[in-house]
C-alpha cells in the first residue's frame, strides 16, 4: 500500500498523562476507525509518515484518547502534536448507494441541471439537519445545501455533481 491509499481521519492536538497517550481531534463521526490493532499512518508536519498500531482508543471530551505502539512516554508523544492521522481507505465501511464520504465529494465539479458550471466543492460543513457544500468559482463561494431536492446526481467516475438550485441560491 502507498500513502495515496490512506485518508485523513484526525489530528493529534495534545498529550494526556505520562505514558504517551494523545488527545486526537477526530474527523470521523465514529470511533470504529480507531479500533485496537489497526494500523495508522501518522504524518508529522514536514516529515514523511510513519506507521503505528493502535493499542487503545476511547472517547475523550470531544475527541479520542489514543495510545499507539512505539509511543510510551510524554516526550515521544509531544513530538507528534500537530501530526495528521491517516487510515487505509479499504478499512472504511461500505456506503449505501446514495451516501458518500466527504473526501469523495470535495473536489467535484458542480453543474446546474441546465449545464451551467458553478465551480468546485472546496469544503463541507454540517449544520445539524444537513451538510452544506461550499462551492468555489473565481474566488467566490456559494453555499449549497446537501438535500435530495437540490442534489440531483453525483458521479464519482466523472467527478461531477448536478444540482437543481431553489430560487434565491
């Protein structure tokens, strides 16, 4: 497997205790991807990634408390603060036909049902009731709600999304 076969799932934000436990801000909604025994790719800023095995992971405040093989003390853990955590893409659970991971949506070219190019999905944020896609074109952003009535189709093969914008968007 190459590093391209991995996706970003979190970032180490701090340490906890004296034995190398790390506070992780998780980009996932579930702890399933932090299961004991799984291999993570941890990339320190401006350095190549290193592979580590999860010893333990548990919920901690708004994130994850993570313990990995090879990091047994506070000084080793401190060096990893700011590092990104990646996991093999093939470990992700399968999605239903109308469900997508954010990393699959970001970067899609967005068109209206009449063929007008709106830009590219640059980011996504949750609002509670639905996600919102931030579509950028020529330095300007447009917010598009991720609703069935608005998102007509998503084609990952052609990297395109077709939308039917309500009046006012």
